[in-house]
């Protein structure tokens, strides 16, 4: 019973890590342009003249 619980927790942990990694790479390719944080980042990344 205890080994089964350890295996279930390990599988859930691995799935969460994979989800976080894939979400990170997805956000790198498709940044949020409608959100406020995206606009702030765009303003900060533009070179000032």
C-alpha cells in the first residue's frame, strides 16, 4: 500500500513538472499580448529615443 502511494505521488509530481516545462515553452512562443504584464514588458523592452 505504501509503495503504491509513493508511486502515485511520484507520477503526479512528474506530470506537474512536465506541465510546467511545456507551459513555459508555450509562453515563450506565444506571449500574452492582451494582458497588462505583456504591455509593461513591451514598453520596457522598447529602446528609448
